[in-house]
C-alpha cells in the first residue's frame, strides 16, 4: 500500500545544522549503526527502513502500517536518542516533518532532485541518498517497496538534473574564482602564489590540483598549515615572512587571510614582481581585502575579488531557485507514474506462483488423473499429448497476467 510509505525527518528548514545531531542514530561501543537500525526496525515493526544522515538532514524513510502521529514521533525520537533534552522533547513536533503516502514519496523525490536542499541544485545529495540506500539494502533493512521507490526517485532526479539548469551555475565563491582563472587562460605551469592556508585557500588548492596547475607556492603564518595546503597541490610551502624576500616571480596570486589590513602592499607587490612588468591575475578572497588598493592603480592586473564573486554566486543561486518550478513539473510526472509501477510490481509478485501451479496441474493430469488412459496409448500419441500439454502450459501462463493487467492497470 502506498499509504505505508512514511518519512520522519529533521532538516535545515526548521533547525540549526548543529542541532540536527540530537535526532540522529549514534552508534555506541555496545552496538553498531547496523545493529541499532535493526533494533529500531523490530521495535517499531517497520517492514523496511532506510536511514539517511547528511550535515543538513536526517531522514527515516520507512514502510509500515503504523499511524504517524504526535505520540509516535515523540516515542520514536525518545528511542533514537534516550538523552534528548527536555527542550527538544517539548519541541520535537515543531522541528520534525512527517509525511506519509504520496507526500512521503514526494518528499523523497524532492530530496533526490535537491530542491529540498540548503543550496538548491547541489546534486551531491543524490549520491548521498544512493549510498545510504545501498548501505541499508546491504544490511537487509530495505526490501522491494523501498527498492521500487528509490529506483523511481533516482530516475526522476536524473531527469531534473539533465532537463533543467538547476545545478548548472556554480554558487561557490571558490569554484567561481577558479572559473575566472581558467577564463583568463592562465597556463597550467603558471607560477601561482597562494597566500594564507585557511579553509578557503585549502579549497582553492584542491581546485588548483583538480585543474592540474603545477607550480604553486603556499605562504602562511603557521608553516605546518602551509605544508598541508601545499601537499594538496604538490606545491612548495613557505612561512609568510618568506614572502617579503621571495624573488622567484609569479604569474598569478591567490590571497586569502583573516588579516584586517592589506598585506599585499604596493611595496611588497613591487618586490614580488622583481622587475617583471607583465599583467598578473590577482585573486583576493578576503574580507576586508588583502590587496592594497594602490596595487590595482599602479600595476597591470586582472583583479578578481570576493564581492564580485559573491554577487555572481547570488545571481546563480537565484537562477537555480527559478528552476525549481520546472523541476517540480518533471517530478510530478514521475510521481504520477509511481502508483502504476507499484501495482504492476504487486501483480508480478502475486503472479510469480502461476507457472509452478500450472506445471503442477499438467503433471497431475498426466501422471495421476489420466495416468491409466495415457498408459494405454501408443508412443506417438503419448508424444503428441505431451506436446499439446506443453503448448497449453506455455500459453496459459500469460493469460492471468494479461487479464490482471487489463483489469487493474
Ligand atoms: N570560510 C568562508 O566561507 C570564506 C569564503 C570566502 C572568503 N572568506 C574570507 O577569507 C578570509 C579567510 O577565511 P578562511 O575561512 O580561510 O579563514 P581561516 O580558515 O580561519 O584561516 C585564516 C587564515 O588567515 C591567517 N591569519 C589570520 N590572522 C593572521 C595574522 N594576524 N597574520 C597572518 N596570517 C593570519 C591564518 O593563518 P594561520 O594558519 O597561521 O592561523 C589562516 O591562513 C576571511 O577574510 C574570510 O572573510 C571566507
């Protein structure tokens, strides 16, 4: 029954990300995640269960005839987290979404197609969903009902990703910065100075490596972090002080530190140029900017700065949001199709025993009911009867399936 599909979920829409942890299953030293989910399935009498936990959501997708109401949700989360604080116990209804039947399916499809995501169009969620399903399937927690709906959700989500522009434009400042760098036709062996080794430049280094830039020097106050970031792109690590005496030249500079005053001053920039007069690409991702304004006035540079990238990211996010309506229309088609697929599968399951039963009837007719008469026949007639019965058997198997399809679908 479609009504037996149910969802209990806590997401970024109603709770701070840091608080989602209160509603996830926490494996302890005594029992693994698999064991805890197996217990949950037994305790609540779920036929099937899929568990999905990402940094933005925790979702319990299950198949059960249990009624989803306020009491059930409270009982459920008391079980999930016996240490749930009084505050969360009181507010569990306010922070939880529960869905059943069509709405449970719709929610799963929305998640798969990333229209329920914190950042709409982040297709990473589809991979996370598939991994979670695969894991629960391997653990024997899911069965035919969840398999069917997951198949359809994946097909629907793929159709959204390929027939809309929901995930096309980047909304990450760092990836937009890299796109600008690529558009500036910077050679793969360009000398790139990375100044700062915080979270932003760590991501930057990963992108530089992905795009095969191979002459990167990383400068940072804490050398250990410079080494770590340089390691991501097979570059050299230097202390920030070394920047003031660095004479190897450069073609491009990526600056991003939490220093409040510009650290790339005119004087430092001139030293770093070491007589070079070519135009350089300067990426400044810091707020406030790390590059002194005078550098832009006095030297030929292509300046890529964070505010411009942020506004581009915002425009791209708006473009993604505008695609939601198209995504919903696609998902609706796949949702409408699902009850038919579901019935078809139920029929297949019900009809699975038909061939065996028909075979048994045939065998009984020949070997028991008409055994005496058949025994009196000559070999040629016996063979003819066998062939006729085999023909009948083959034809009969398809008849109930065809009739059921015509009647119910
Ligand atoms: N995180 C984001 O989402 C994001 C996105 C875009 C831009 N930004 C901007 O990027 C800048 C850095 O962000 P982040 O997330 O990468 O920061 P982070 O992870 O905290 O790293 C801070 C970086 O600044 C360096 N630093 C801090 N104080 C310094 C000082 N007094 N002298 C020299 N170096 C110093 C740190 O060096 P040590 O390793 O030695 O501490 C480290 O390399 C900020 O301006 C932020 O607004 C952040």
